[in-house]
C-alpha cells in the first residue's frame, strides 16, 4: 500500500507540471481542498488515537474529488493513517485518479 501511495505522490509531482496551464480559480480550489484534506486526516488521526468518534469517510472522498488528493496521500504517510484499510483505499485511489484527470482536462476544454 505504501508503494501505491508513493506512486500517487510521484504522479502528483508530474501533475504539478500541468498546473502551469491551469486557471487560477482551479488552483485556488486545489489549494483550499489540499488544506482541508490535511486537516481532515490530522483530525481523524487524533480522534482515532483518543478513541473518539471518527470523521465520516465521505469527507475524505469530497476533499479528494475537489483536488486535495496529493496532500491527502502525503498526509496518510506523515500521520501513518489508514494504511491497512483496503476498503477505504481502493475507492479513494479511484477518486484520486478521476480528480487528477479532471484537473488535467478542465483547462483544456474551457
């Protein structure tokens, strides 16, 4: 699973190159969703350690679709969170790919 996360980080580095042609409004959406993604992972990890009620997974998915998938992938590694939860990881990975494809395609078709 860590290899796939590393691959996703490498893909995000390549995607950063495409951000040069991305409209400013889309970059701002990606930045805000990246901040939200890191916050969601950090809060959920804190809740897990404290054994409190956890954040719903749809929050992770919304932040991913909004463009925060790269920051979320880094957050999973930094916070050592959700590494063994395969039922979460595969849908999240698919949504990450869809989000990356949309970020790539939107500026070319507007």
